[in-house]
C-alpha cells in the first residue's frame, strides 16, 4: 500500500529483541502508518540477500524508504543488509563502543544468545511457572500455597494473559481467580482467598470495553450485556476498596505494563528472561 512505511525487524536469532525495541520506538510516532515484518535467523549470505530483496521490493511497492531495526551481529551480513537502501537502525551499535571502553574488553559477537537456551535452570523455572498458570487459570485449581501472585477480577478483565506473560517472561507462578456472581453478591473476599491476601492483586476494566470483549465471546448473552458488565465491575471495585486490595484498570493498559505494575506493587523482583 502506498504511503505505508515498511518496517523490518531483522535478526540472526529469533528477532524478539529487534521487534520489541522497534515496536517501542514506533509507538512514539503518531500519524504514521506502519507495515511490520519480522525476518528471523538471517545467519548466512543467502538469507541476507533474500532479506535485501524483500526489503527493496517493499520500498518499491509503497514508495516509502523502508526502516530496518537490526540485531544481526555479523559485520559482513550487516553491510549486505545496508545495501537495501533502507534506513538501518542497529540496536547494538550505540552501546558496544561505550561498553568496550568501560570493560576494557573487545566484544566477541555471538549469535542467538539473547534468547538462546543458555540457562537450563531459568528455562525450567519459566516452564514450571507457565504450567502453574495454566493449571491455576480461572479458579480451576484453588490451592495457592505456591503462588507468587493471584490476580482477582471479573471474567474477561485480562487475568489469564497477564498470568501467562508473567510466567513466560519472569518465571512468576501466577494464578487467577474469577469473581463469580455469588462472590460479588457476598461483597466480601471469598473465603478461599483470605489466607493469601498478601498475594492478591485486583484487575478491573471499563464496563463498555468489557461488554465488547464478552460480546465477541458469547454474542447476545446476558453475560455480555452492558448492564451485567457494569454491575459486576461496580461490585468488584467495591470489594477491592473494602478489602484494601491493590487494583489496576486494564482498559487502556498493555499486558506488559499490567505485569510490571503488579510485580512492582507486590514487591516481586525478577529479571526478565
């Protein structure tokens, strides 16, 4: 499409780092339409040449100079990618020289270590945490002794994706408990959660947004009516206030930001894997 700026995330590994940083950069620019494409595992001349051809073709098709967010470490491949004529944004370049000077060492480029399986203990922790999140999703398993955090909120307020994100990226054992109609009518913390009060964090959401989400899941049901959504959210927020449970609205908040605020509020300090 003409006028749409092509963005390429090019990496000799998974491309996760390039895409994460690139996306963060692009959110700073409004009024520009981007078309993004990740090209991963560019670790040979042949793959780099194929990437160059694709980048050039995108520029010709859109009439806009492509932007390449790049984490390829091989200098020869980088030079080849630059021949595409795109604006090259090397993620590592601004930091290598200052680090070399500070550490008194010259870097030794290594492919795939940012997201490679280099720490088996950390990897196993993430897998265990992910399994924990799945088995403790939506109150399926209510034995929370091993939980690091328990997200509480009405159905479809963002609990499950946040739990999975914390598990996958931080190795946090996150469970979630959906507040039922009976819970909300009681106006107090469910008994099964009281022993774990210090692990609780509440999620809320704008009723209109909740209605949209539920309508996609169960169209034209009472569950998805604005009246039901509004009454459940009001009751849940009243419970959170009464029980002094920290709470965050997920209406305009990304999963990454929700997870970060939950962990910070509960004093859980983990490095991102």
